[in-house]
């Protein structure tokens, strides 16, 4: 990992809709953030359990089948107390 990569904020983006995940990742990358994208809460939890770097969790609230964004954030904070969480939803 380069010194620049160490300085960049790493965001774990969790979104089950591929197009929304891609657009959101591009927008965050455009702001200079380092993005790791996951397609489900379960995939995100595996990454957190492996100990991969994560400075911020950015998650959709409704993730389709399986764990939702709120439950994901609870488990993420159990694993990493104090982890900042940003919630998003396209639900109307």
C-alpha cells in the first residue's frame, strides 16, 4: 500500500442494485475516496470479519434478501466500535 493510499479514506459501499452501486462508487471515487463495493450485507460482513480496512460504512437500508443495512451496521459496529455509518435509501 502506498503512502497516498494510506491517507485516502476507505469506504465500504454496500448496495444490492448493480447500477446504483456503480454510480455511487463513481461519485465517491470522484471525491477522492477509496472505495470497496459489496453487493450484499453478507458480503460486507465477510470483508469486515477478514479485517480489511474500512474507515466508513456506506450502506443502503434495504438490501433485498438477507441482512438489511441497519442490521449490517449493528454487526459492523460490534466488530469495529465507533465505525462511522452513512445510510442511504431509494425507497419512497
